[in-house]
C-alpha cells in the first residue's frame, strides 16, 4: 500500500500516500494504520515528519489519533463541515468577487429550483408555503425585520436544495448561504422595495415548484440571483 517517500518532498509525500489509500478505499473507516515504527520504516521517513503528517491528516478529518496502549491513527469518516470549511473561509474573507459568486449561484440555484419542481411532495409544498408566510410576516414590518427576512429567504433556498435531493448541491449551498451575509451587509441596500421584490421572486419560485414547472422555476431563480447581484454592484 505504501512505498518509500521521495526525499525532495518527504512531508507532502507522506500525507499524499496515506490520504490516497483512504480515499481509494484501501483503508476504510475504523481501520488502524500500521504502528508508527512500521509505518516509519515502510515510508522511509523520520518519526518527526511522520507525526507532523499524521497531524495534518487529523486536521483534515481523515484520521483520528487515539492515545494509550491501544491507540494510534484510525481512519475516520470525513465530516461534512470539513469538506465545506475551505469554501466557507473563502467566502467569509470576501476574496471572491461578487460577480463570480453570483455566476456560481445563478447556475446552482437554477438547477436546484428546477429539480425541486420535479421532485417536491405535497408535504414539501406545505413546508415551503409555511416558510413563505414567515418571510411575509417579516416583510409586513419592513426593514426593521431585515435580518429575519434574509434568514427566511435562506431557509427557502435551503429547503429547495433539500427537495432536490442531491447532497452535493445541499452541502455547497448550505456553505454559501451560511457565509454570504457578509456581502449582503456590505453591499445590499436595506430598503423596503428590495424586500418586496425579493418576496415576489420567492412566491413565484414556490408557485412554479408547486405546479411542477421546472423550466419556469429554474428561470425565475436565475433571474432572482442575477438581479440582486446588480443591486449589490
């Protein structure tokens, strides 16, 4: 499974080999890696380099290092939050230009809304309308309920992703919506008319989903993201 590392890039090579063994299924969740002495000899590296590499793998969520006589590095299941962590930091640092984030969201939100229209159950429609009512109550009180309104908006988008039934879309959009508020706070004007337009879009998306109109739901969601990006620009 492992081979001696290349001396020019020892540290990274150790990480890469163990990581690939896990990702390719040669090491499965719950498997224990070879003992430190054995692994050090197989890889041809020092104890210090091996331990540092194992710490990096633990930070990635690929292994858990247990202490004690029966301890050692054990393969873990990668928690979803580890997968989305880098994307979250990228968005929160606001290093991604708004137009790039909007372009990404326009595509994904459109696909998700279209899939939701094809896959929604009657229970899903009831829940979406309940979330719409929550957003409508915030709208009635205007910008004093702006943050709660944005929260309800996020819930609707995330429930559409849940209905779509694709965990990749759901994970990525959850990360985006959890962290995009920094852009909203800095760039989106807090005005009644913006809340009203946002609410109209949400009502139309939910209506299209309820009627099973996938193309219409997709188009409205894409236009929605595109126009709100223009507000921020």
